[in-house]
C-alpha cells in the first residue's frame, strides 16, 4: 500500500465505478431509510446512470485509502469522534460531506451570534462568560488572564435581568436555563459546571419559527411552540406573520446558512414586535422525525436533501487541496470550485 497513489472517490484504477451517496446515522429510524429510498427513486426516474445511495459501512480506516462515497449525508458525527475523523479524511479524498465536518467542529453559538450581527440579522444581546469551574486538568494558575472579579454590572447592563444561559456548543435544549433576575441567574450559572456558557437577553416573542434550510436555497418555515411537549411543538398550521416578515425570515435564514456554510440546517427565530431575532442556527443535524415534524415537512426535507445529495454527487470532484484552511468551505470540495469561479470573475472584470 505504501506509496500507492490515492484515487479519488468513485475512481478505481482508471475505471469509473458507480458513484455512491452514503448516509451515516445514529439512533434515528425514519430519515436515513427514507433518504436512501428517495435518492434511488429519483436516480432511476431521472435516468441518471452510475449513481446510487446506501447506508455507509465502515470498519477501521486506513489513512491513505480513499472512501467509497462521492457524497455522505452525516447525521451523527457530532456525537461520535470516530465518525468525525472518518469524515474529515473522506473530505480530503474528495467526498462531499453534508454538513462539512470541519466547519461543524469549528463552530460555536457565540461566534454564530456575532456573525449574525455582522450580517445584519437581528440577534438578542449576548455575552460570553468564563467557565464557572475551570475545565478538567486546568488550575486557577492557568486562568491568570481572566479579570477577577468579573464585571457583572456590565453583563447585566448589556443583557438585562431576564435571559437565557446556554452552552456555546449545546443542542436539544440541554443545559439551557431561562432566568428571571440575578438570584436565578447565579443559581443557574453556579450549576453550569465546566461548560462554556453565553448569557442572552430573553426575546418576548409572539411567534416562533423553526426554518429548515437545504442547499442554502430552499427554506420551509415551520411555526413552532417551544413550550409544548416535544411531540407537539411543530404546529401544523401556516405562520401568522405577514408576507414582508416571512420574506425577511427566509432571507435571514439563507444568509446565515451561506455565511456558516451549512447545507442542511434548522434556523430558529423568535418574533418580537415584528423583528425576527435569530436564536439557534447551529443545527447541522436538524430534527427529521415525521412524528414531530409532521409528514408533509418530513417528506419535503427528504426530497430536498435527496435533490441536494444527487446534485453534489454529480458535480463531485477530485479531492481537496491539502491545506488546512481549504477545508472549511462548504462540503468541502465546492470550496475550491467557488474559489476558482471567483478568480475567473475577477480576471474577467480586470479585462473589461
Ligand atoms: N434569547 C432567547 N429568547 C427566548 N427564548 C429563548 C432564547 N434562547 C433560547 N430560548 C428558548 O430555549 C430553547 C433552547 O435554546 P436554543 O438556543 O435553541 O438551544 P439548543 O441548541 O439546545 O436547542 C429555544 O428553542 C427557545 O425556546
Ligand atoms: Mg434550539
């Protein structure tokens, strides 16, 4: 094996093999199977040759062996470091991963809010707080750059007394606490262990949307009530908001996904006095259970992700330039294509 040239996904000794779209998943039972079926049905209905979908199968991974997949739709690597490492190596060899495992590893919610603000998307005032307990293996001696005591007056002046404490990399509402006043704040903060938390102003909303965004283009806005039991949160009724507001929600959801490079994401907005505040848009594995989403939205997500995976498989390329910063672009082989396109446009403009 040593020294042998690594061939891109889909190519074996100069022969083109059928391209494969793999689905990598954890405990969920509905979405992965529906996605494989939908992709294979679309491939045969559209007469696309040499492409098929299946569940990913992998054992131990050899560092210089190209994976078998042109595209992998990832639903679990956030919870399994082995899968995350497998996917990064796959990207190196040209597999497009939805969502990009490099960016998913680098992202955090505080960065998200700061970025949203730069994009002109409304976000509630948010402050990053030092860990309540120093991370394991770190002593106070390692934290001497930290101001002590912290200027809590400034924190409350920025955010107010009614807010949410949440981890910068959480999900599923884990360790998210709503607090009313300083006493509740400090009680919650004292329980936040070694987690890195943000404190965010509470939005007093009249409507709440969870938007599914696929391929940074398609958006489905789902009215959502976070106060209901899990299985009833997606309201099966159309949004009440007016056209202009929905247009803004759609536009903001797309700008966030484009800026963050997510190809499949859910973006939450809380609407207060006609302003959509972005609350949570770091969901690279959005909920995809027909029992909660509702069958129509589930079918929509399956179809759109299938379309996206097929499009990305058809344009799948030759692997990634082996440079760390090249991997953060979406997917990620498309990062190169986008760069080339930008360069071509720049040259054309220069010539004009
Ligand atoms: N600033 C806020 N204003 C109002 N509600 C919020 C705010 N932040 C979070 N929430 C509520 O808490 C829930 C969980 O917070 P979220 O940021 O979505 O974390 P997670 O990523 O764990 O889902 C949200 O769905 C929303 O109901
Ligand atoms: Mg959320």
